C-alpha cells in the first residue's frame, strides 16, 4: 500500500479535503479506479455521520472550530480493502436498463441506491438536468469509485442501449449499499437508546463537539450471517409471498461467493424449490447473455460456472431437491453444459495470428421441454463462423445429455454427486411442478 501522502498524524483526525487527497493517493494503483470528491462533493453525507469508501463506512466527526474531519486510520483501512480487490474488465454484469423491472425501495436515509442513480444520470445525458449538473461541478463518484471509467455501453439491434460494469465493481457497490443501510439502522438504534451515554471502549469510536458518538461499522452494526440451509426444501411460490422475506434474505451473505450481501432469493424454475440467497452479481452470472424461449448463446461466463468455480455452482444448483434427486440440472443449464463441456471437442478452430481460435459463437437450442423428456432434443450449433462453413455440431437427446452430465459430475465434484440420486431424498413429488413465472422483469427466463 502506498504511503506517499501523510497529511496528518497516523491515527489522528484529518479534514475532509485532506482525506480526499489521501484516498486518491493510496488507491492510485488499485485495479478499481477511484475519484476525488468522496468526502467533499455531493452527496457525501459528512454531516450525518459517515462517508462511504468502497464497501467501507468511515465515520465523520466535528472537530474543534466546527470543521468536519475523519480518522486517518479509517481512510487507510478502506484503501487497503479496495487495493486488495481484483477486477476482470471482461467479466461484465448488466446493470440496466431493464424493461419492466421492479423499482428499488425508496429509502431517503440511505442515499447511495447506485443502480437508480447511474440509470438516472445516463438517461438524462444531454438533457436539461445534465446541463444543470454541469453548473454545480463534476458529477459525484459512488462510494469513492469512479464508475464512469469502467462503464461499458452496448447497443443491440441498433437502438436499445444497455449498460454494463465489471462484476467486482457491482459487488463493491452492493456491499457499500448494504453497509450504508446497516449504518443507518445502527444510528437509529443508538438515537433511540441515547438516554444514557457511556465513554467509548473501542478506539474506533469518536465523539464530536456536541457529544454525539459515531461508531465505525465494525462496532454495533449487525454482521451478515452465512447461509446454512435454513430454507432448504421450501417452495418459492409460498415463501416469496410471506411478509418480511426480503428483509430476512438481506441478513445473509451470498451462498455462492460468500462475500457480498445477499439481495435475491434464487430458486429452481423447473421444480419450484428455493435454492439459496444470492448477491445480485452471482444471480446475474447464473443467467446467460441471451436467453430466448428455447435458445441460449453460450458465453464465456460458463467457464466460471463449469470450470473455475464448478464446485460452488454445482452445490448451489443441487440445493433444489428436484435437481438433486434426478442428478441433473434445469434444462437451460443442462443445455449450456452440453454445448460448453460435452461438445467442446466438436467445435472447429480457425487460423489466427497467434495459433488457432475457436470458431464463431456457440449456441444451443432445444425442442420439447423438461416435462416431455422423450421428445426433448438439444441442438448445438455455431453462429458467426468466419468462413461460413460450420453450422450444426451435434444433436443430443435429453436423456443422453443427462447421462453424460451424471458421469461428468461424479468425476468433477464427487461430494456433490454422492449426495444426489433418487435414493438420497424422500418425499419428492412424483409429478414435475410447473415452471414458475419469472418476476424479475428481465423476461420469462427458465433459470
């Protein structure tokens, strides 16, 4: 970690301007680009007791002379956490716009709401609101992160614009939003029970000139708990209608990456069972780039699903009792696995300046459904072949694909395979449950 800027004592209070300079200097070599103004530009809530730096909450206090300050050690701790984050700029997550997506809850006391703010700013580019913001100054960063340097805009069909950010940044901003919510809840609790004040026992606590106490997020804020099969075997159609489910989900860490706060309750659309709470990033990773009624473009993200993080994802998918008992995956996942893994050797290659490159883009489609397995056929093809010579690579019946997957599962994840099979589960419904309508606003996805 860089030590080029030391504007104050190592563990002393420093003004907000110096904190901005320190933050930018310490994160100059970070994989995630940062920007100044986290403390001094709107909407930095210095006067409400905190400022967000990455996924870290830094307490603000009013020092002598009425000047707002922060602990230098907290800025350094936040910078060290950000410097430890790795980022793959090719691993992107779509952040909007989503047609018909449900609106985020409006909580005026937690102003980050980064998805809404990014969408609003991008939609207003070139309009009157944009011009008004230019008069105020440079647009503010989000949690000290310069997201504009990493935003990728894609256009589909020549008209529809979509916006994407690296997955690591999405996780950081989700964690920042969660940390802010926890901070506000803890502050509200402290205010409700502020009848008796005690001297701080933790060095990370500080008091301002008015006697109000500000505490870092390592203090009384509620910590996230790991998911431990609390919802196993429950039906999503029932659980999603229970009041308080969203609040309960937000109390867990993501069951796959186990680092970011959970935001959604993932479930099997084929059998209807809850799998586990996931963060927005992992939930997006599970979806393909293009999913139509019976057609998938097999993107590079499947390298992580079926190679890099195989055990985590197979264990997650088999949290569904239906998939676990039948030692298989939901039809779209099984189709993607068949194209990406089982038919890998069939994909042609072409000459390139540095050796040979795989031909075109893989696509897999199917006829029939999981409710008519005998008539279900998977077709693996290649799109955008440079020479125009390659089309269909293989046609694989569903039962053959499921058998291949079972063999591969036993070799790749023996522990997951050992827990699967019809003799491992009692009480599984004899009939398949209907596909549950996707209510995420992103289309009728079968995932």
